[in-house]
C-alpha cells in the first residue's frame, strides 16, 4: 500500500512538472483520501489547483495545511495569492501579513505583499517589503526592479537610481536592469547617460525594438531630432506592427514641425491598436496644434485615460451635451491649474446649452479665484463633499461638446476680474523702485511635476539681460520653490522684487497681475490667469509648445491680450530674451488701455 502511494505520488509530481495538472490533482486527491494527515501532499494539491486558477478550492486545501503546519510561511503566502486573485484584498493582506511574520525565507511573501500594497496605493509600505525581500535574497534581480518601481511611484528617483545602479553593478548582463536604470535617469533629466545605457543595451542586442524607441524618445527630448527620427524608424523596421513605435515617431515628427507626417504616424498607431489612448490623445493634440479643432477634440478627450484621472462620482452618468433643464450638472477640473483657468470660460456656454444648475468642482488654490463668480451656481474644492448631482462632465471635455473653434476661442474674454484689494505688505513691495518705471511681473519656472516642464521653463539666469532695461522694474510672481531658489543665484537680485513667497492663492496673484503693467511668463498657469483677466501678457514658448499656442502665430486665439515669443530652435531662450528686450524698448511708457468690446473680446486702444 505504501509503495503504491509512493508510486502514485511520484507520478502525480511528474505530471505537475509537465503541466498535466488535472491528472495530477486527481492522484493527489486519491493519496489524501487514503492518508488525510499527509500535509505535504495536500500542499502539492493546493499548488496544482492554484495553477489551474481554481482559487476557492486551493484556499480550502491550503487552510487544511495551515491547520496542520501553521508555521509554514509558503502556505499563508499561497492563501494570500488565491484571495488576491479572487479580489478579496482584505483576506489576502491578512494572509500575507501572517506569512511575512513567520521564520524562514519569506522573500516571495514579501514580494507578493508588496505588490498588494502597490495595488492599494500604499507605495511606502510596498517599498519596505521589497527592501526586505532584497535583503533576504539579494541575488534575485526581480526584487530590485520592484523596489525601484515603488520608489519611482513616490517620485524618489534619486533613490531608485541608486538601487538600480547597485543592481546593475552586480549583474551587468541583465539588460532589464539597465533599461530600468535608463528610465530612472530620464526622470532625473540625466538624458545623455540614459542614452548611453540604451546604446550599451543595443550593442548587446541590436534587434531590441523597444530600446530603439526609448532612445528615440531621449534624443527628441534633447532636441537631436535627426537621431531621434533614425531610432524611431529603426524600431518600426524591426517590428512593423509596433503601435508604440508609430506613436513615438509621430511625436518626433511633431517636434520637427512636420505636422502632416506626424498625423499620418499617429493615425497609423491608432489603426494598429484601437485602444491606444496615448496615441489617440497625441493625435488629437497634434490636430489641435495644427488648428484643426473640429477633429482634435475627439482625441483630446482621451486625457482622462492618459492622465488616469477619475470622475468625481463614478455613479453619475456623463453629460453628452444635451439639454437637461433643471438638473444638477457637476463640472470637475481634471487637469492642471492653467487648463482649469483656460476652460473655465466654457462654463457660461455649458450652462446655456445644458439649461442645468452648474456645480463646479476645482482645485482648492483656485476656489478663491472663482468665488462669487456668477457663471457657476455652486463652487467646491476638489475632494469636498458636494450635494447630489444628476450628471457630470470633466472640464476638458467641454470644448468638444460645445464645438469650440479657433475663431470662437476668445469669445467672452476677459471672463475673470479681480476685486480683491492688495494686502499692505504686497502693496508696499510693489511700490519699490522708480515710480514711473514699467512694472513687469516675471515667471520663469513652471510646475516641475509636469512631464515637459524642463523644456517649457526658462532658467532665470537667461533673463538677466532684461534687468538692464532702465525704464522697467521687475516683480517675481514665482511661487514654486524650485523657481524661487534661482533668485539667490543671480547678481542683480536687487533689481528683482520678490513677492512670490507672499502670494497665498490665485485670487491674490490675480490682484497683483491687475496692478502691474505687463506680465512676462513661460507657459504656466500665470499666462492663463493674465490672459483671462485681459491683462497684457508676453508668453515665452519652447520650440514645440503645447497645442494651445499653435506653431507660427505671435498672438493667441484664446487670449487677445497675449503676445507669443517663440524659440527659433530647440532650447534657444537667448533669442527669445533678445526679442523681448527689443519689444520692451519700443513699449510706450504708459501701457495701452484695455477695454471689452461688445462681443466680449479684448481690444487695445
């Protein structure tokens, strides 16, 4: 009998190794029926059930093993895996927690528990579990990759880089480690070293199409367009049905201002992969950049999927543009501060077209700016509890629903007005310097979290020639610390009145902008705020700017009081500053009066 069971067990184990799972399970069942206390056979039966995805049955078997051998960490780990597969994350977490508390090599339990924590958004806890896994088994490179990923999700890119460098040093033949190191380097704008890593990988594996595409991305960010184009084309040659490669090619061609070719490549990406939200979004924004608003808004709506933004209330139906008289329509901001300011003008038409009561939910720092605004019926900060609504729509969806065209984009401007009095502290700072000097507000740094901020922001040292203008005084409206820290690094700091630290929210910034003669800014929320207020604003743009500024015009279809200054080539802020200098010299001592026309557009007199 014992010999027969031993033979049966060996046969079952051989079948399981060959992937013949169902016959193996039947043999394990027969052995357990004859010897119910054979916990090791029960364990094998549970693993086989897990392999087949029969998770509920696997849990039942593993629970029996746990009762017989409660100190076996692997058993609790497998219970956690099964519960997680069934979507019972609370039970899965309890099982993993038990597993990692037991003695023995529990690295895999730490890995699985870390993955669960990541799924729950607890990245710091996931990091701690992955670190423990690497300490238990440092030779397992997969653990290092997960650790670096958890660090990246916390924007701890310096630490992620250190972790990946250590891993690469110990295993230079592991291409995945190198690729992930390059990604971390990109996040830190260490682009040349990232390119070197990709080239090292390609020297080992020339047919790695994804790495050719990654290298193309880096070269485009560096403004080395011909090299970027060559790498992108090589990726597609290696894999002709590579949708991501065509998307990459499209963004490079867009940066080269070859918009027709870019549109072809992006349309090809969407054809190859119809569910490719990023390619649809890039196609839409490229159409918008070209001035084709009629077609561009369709792809632009994919922002929600690309940016992973979520509705304020997932239970509410989405408004489709139809009249809903008497209903409550929740309009929520789902992009950055500047986007919210730009599209807020559409709430007027939204109310008219929907005939609904407009409940506007925006970022907390903007609430003061819109407080008392008659265009909305109720105003809430993002994250606040609102009264029940009937429909919802994202603010970024409104241009498409309302049929905004280039010709109509400026309707109703200015649509924001500042009625706030300046605090005495700020008013005193603004009075510094010559009384008759042109008062110019400056912003040179955008939000560093924005993906292309390094391209759109201009180092303050590049603006030094402006401080030589004798008839102007400059006021820093810079609030972000990364921008303000640059003030101490320049010589003529005394020529720059820094009030950024005193500004508490956008409504106060609006009051300051209304008291100044001119705003000079890079592509940030300040540009939108000044334009929405109808104040004179000069916006400094990188070589290939965001879609809303288009490519060749020196004015903005969105803000009639705005003038655009463009880089003639990639990264060339010096030319932009020289052009601004020339315009400042020609600017009259007393700025033109700005009034609203009957149609709501701004006219200069």
